């Protein structure tokens, strides 16, 4: 009888330890999910998209006149939408509204970077 009681206490201690470990893991994941949009969606993703768009514009000689309308629109939309969709995917854990807002914020920052850096600093603008 005493052995059964000791085994039950040991099992209870193991369960409490696993539960504490699981709570700590979930807390770390929640912290990471809260910080990840702030770390990636405000500068790295928009900067990567802006760099890709500037590369496309630079490789075309500063304008996309030589490209067909569909390929030019596809290239520009791809350079803007891919980082925005990635931001929305990263922000999806906070809800649909937040995911859409992160995507819009990323697209706005990216377009501001393209206008500011590309058109002014690199003299690619009108």
C-alpha cells in the first residue's frame, strides 16, 4: 500500500513538472508571436520588397516602358504584394484585422521607401 502511495506521488510530481514546462513553452511562443510582427513587418520585409522593386526598375533602365503592361504590372504587384502577404501571415495570430493592418502597413512603408530612396536618392523618379 505504501509503495502505491509513493508511485502516485511520483506520478503527480512528473505531471506538475511537465505542466510547468508546457506553460513555459507556451509563454515563450506567445512572446515570440507578439514580437515577431514588430521586428519583421516594420523594416526588414518592406526593405526587402523595396530593394526588389528597385532592382526591377534599375534593371529595366529606370522605367518599364519596354515591358508589356501585364509583365510590368505583375512585377510591381509581386514586389509589393509578397512582403505584404508575408506580413499578413506573420500577424495572423493576432486576428484577421491585425493581419490585414500589418499587410497594409508593410505595403505603405515599402512604397514610401521606394519613393524616398529610389526616386530621390537614386534619381529614378520623374
